[in-house]
C-alpha cells in the first residue's frame, strides 16, 4: 500500500507533515504501508533526519512548486504542473500511489478530484463527509459538509448511500442507520428539498433509513449517517469545531467528549464518490492531524471502499437497465 502525502500543504509545511509521518511510522509496524512524500526536496532535506530510522518505509518525490492557499485552484493546477498537489494527482491517476492527501489549497484538491480523478460512473455529485463525535465515544458521519451547497433530492439520496457504505466499511458501524437532517422529526416537516427527499430515502434500497434527525440528534446515537446539503452541513461542522475552540482552548474545560471535537483527532475529510481515495486536511494541521489523516487513508485503501462504491452503483445501473420499459 502506497500512501501519497503532500508535505507542502498547510500553514506549518513541511515540518509538521514530516513529524506526523515519523509518529505514524513509529506507531505502525506494518511494512506493507509505504509513505510517498510529495514536496520540495530542498525544503524537506533539513527535516528528513526525523525519518532516518525508517528510510525503507518512505520515498520522497521532488515537487519544486507549491500551490498557495489563496491561489485560484484551476489556474494554479494548470500553471504549476510540478506542484505537490498536481504531481500527487498525477501519481494517483497512474496508480503509483493508492490514496492522496493534503492540508493545502482546498479548492485545488477539489478541482483535482473532480476533473482529474473524476466521479465514479453513476455518481451525480461526489461528497465530502466529516466524522462528528457523539456521547458514547463513537463518531457519526455528516455529509455533505461543503462541496455541494445546493442540492436536489437525488443528490441527498446518493449521499445517504455513500455515507452508509463509508460508515460500515471504514468507520466500522455494522448496520448504520441513516437520517435526514431536518427541523422536526415528523414526515412532511422541512423545506421543499427535505419534504421531497424523505419519501425517496424511505424507498431507497440498501440503506436503513430511520427518518428525520434534528440538530439535537447529531451528537447522539440516533443515526450513524446524517444527510444534508453542503450549506447546512458546513454551518453545522464549523459550529461543532467552534465548540472545541471556545470551551477547550479559550475556557480551558477538560472532558473526553469535548476532546473529540478537536479536528486533529480525525485528521481530514474524505471525498467520497470519486475513482480513487482523496483526503482533504485542515490548513492548520499539526503532526497529530497528519498521523490521523494517514490512518484514514490506510483504512480507505484496505477496506477497498472505492471498489465497493463502484460495484454498488454498477449493480444499480444494471438493475435499472434490466427493468421492462414502462416500469
């Protein structure tokens, strides 16, 4: 397994990325996991002493250019083919790495995913999902959390299917419950999008739909997968992150549940529904975040989540094509 990591992405690149790789390799004894560092070799050179005990478990690929955090994504990818993000996607396309991750320019990561790796056949819109802590110490999955601000009911139904597959095979929930984020529990509540989506989720095969979830249900065990459009999901995610910033950092409160709101614990958010695993990290990621980002990538590859999604949607397409005309 080859895990591609952009070491130039984020505010603390490349030092925190390399520290994170060191910590991951110290924790993982699996020799089959090889880390491919993609970044400026000259900048990385003084820091590679950190990885001296693990020289056979990593490779550095020189990418002399860097896409800045505020550069235009499409323009930067086109004009900087030797950047760490552009080269990372190139390696992913050629099968030289099995997963690619970066805490760099989010827009460039999204553009690279959509127009380079591309969506799996049958997927209307890929989605980004975020783990959300809950009171029992486990994590729910909220999607979409920002890539799709405006959605149609068909998109939310696919998010439910993608989320259920990811929750089961990557997060380890055997039979994940799926809920629609809404402003009330009763069927018929909400705006036109929610009202139209609800009956479609009830009829959707392959998921265990449990109805609507209100905002107060997000941090409980009502549903392991909670579906919404990206506008609402991003607001919810940013609010959850602010709880940690305010209560833990500003107020100094100590609590295991509160600690789970620290984004460093889950590392990054996966893009689900594209042809290869891609993970987007937070721009202020430190070593802990990179460790957990790599672990998520490892789970995505070992679970073959991309292959499972591809097969699921192929079966759906085949079944639809086999239906008699007029049904």
